[in-house]
C-alpha cells in the first residue's frame, strides 16, 4: 500500500495486492506504528537526498516508519511462528510481505506492554542513551538541560541523566505545566514551561553559573537561548529540530558567537549511528537492566497510544507537531490476536 490519506494533499490511500510468499519471507499484520518527527524530514522536497541520513520517501512510495510491532500471519521459518509478535521496519500499511531477517522477536519484559519496545526500550530510548553517553559523555559533575523533556527521547534522557548517570542537576524543558510536573516525577530537579511568559527569566535563573551539557531535541528559539547558557567547553547533543520542521521560515541561530567564545562542542547524531558498532543491542540491554533496577520507568504516561482507523494514520502522526501527550506517540491499528 503506497502513500496514504488526504492530509494537506500530501498522502493518498492506495490498495495493492500482496505478492506471493517466498521461502525467506513472512506475512505480517501491523498492529502498532511508531510516530517520529524525523518522518517529516524524509518527505521534505527542500532537502537534497544526499544531505539526508537515509533514503528519502519519494512521491508514490509507501510512507516509512522507524519501527512497528506486527504479528506473523504466515511464515516458513521455525524461528518466526504464526502468531509471534515482532518488531520490524515497516510502513503505513495494514499487511505486508517482508524478509524474515527484518523481523526481531520481542522480548517479554516483566509483563509490560510490548509497545514499550517502541519507546523506552526502542529507538527513543537508544537515542537518549547514545546521546547522553557516546555524544556528550554526561558525568556526575554535570548540570544538564534537556529540551523536549516530555517527549519520547527527552523523557528517557531525563531518567538516564538523573538516575543512571547521576548528574548533579537535571533541568527539563516542556510545553505545559502538567508535562513539567510529569518530567519532574521522572527525576528532573526542575522542569520549565517554554510557553510561560517568564520562561527566559526562569531559564536564566535555573542555569545560574551556566551548564555543562545541553541535550537539544527541538532546535529553534530554545537552542538559540541555550547556546548562551552553556559554559566554556560545554557539550551540546543535537538530536532534533522539531521547532523548525514545519516552519515556513526557520528561526535561525542568532547567538553563534557563544559557540566560538565558549569553545562549545556541538555534535549532531542519528540513532542509526549506534548500529554498525553493535552499540544498539547493548544499549537496549542496558535500558532493560535500568528498568529492572528501578532506575528507568516504563509507566503508561511514558507512551501515548492512539487507536486509529487506517485512513487516519496521518492525523495521528500530526499530533507530534501539536505536542499532544507524553512520551512515545504510537498508532494502534489492531490488538494482537493469540487465538490463531
């Protein structure tokens, strides 16, 4: 099924006949879809393909997702039995025939919903861990600021910084007072509402003496302000820029002088950077260990699951850009059926 729906004339709904199953393939039914801001970049015609970190989604292609949870409906493999739940690279479709090698069996984690494999123990969690450790090397002596702190990546980054890496002070930034209180419940010493009329003053006060680490999930005006709050030799993890993904005129950086004067180290990264080195699977194991040790929460507030009809997938995805919910935003197309 190539591209879906009628949202802003960007997507259309198509139906295609599934191909015959080959020996190295499986038939899957998609149950849950990941929603990620990065998908907006994949379809941006203003970005040249050779400036993307992945293949673009071209006009007429199926809209890709970072990940999905699916159930095996047909399989010649003894390792992937019918009814098995798997995580896989997928797209906006209900059913698909895909290579068996692209499916990974889901580990049962203390009775948790399998959807947490798309959040805390999936791409967002690995992104947060990789950014905090491999990119900015956060230490107990550091004060850390995390934007998008109520989001899928930010909420895990907060917990890692405070509860695992034992950073001296962790400050979150989120978009509502209720989100800020939730971020504080995860371990942040303080969380500031960037929509508050006193946000700038509050941030300057909270970062008195400046900070060693800034984990940036938003870009835009918050990044511009935070470059003035990072101390000399400070580190910035450039993880996302959702503030500008849909902007007709990106905000731009007006405080670049501070990068030079303070000798700041800014490093952009993508979670797939962790795959070639084998870090991805090791980080997943560390996240699960952190959960079992009570250092990382996988509470229901850590995910926002929206049950949707297939044709409404784009509407659910757009909730990302309205700041709806907390933690990982997941589209539920169907529940597992274990009666097969």
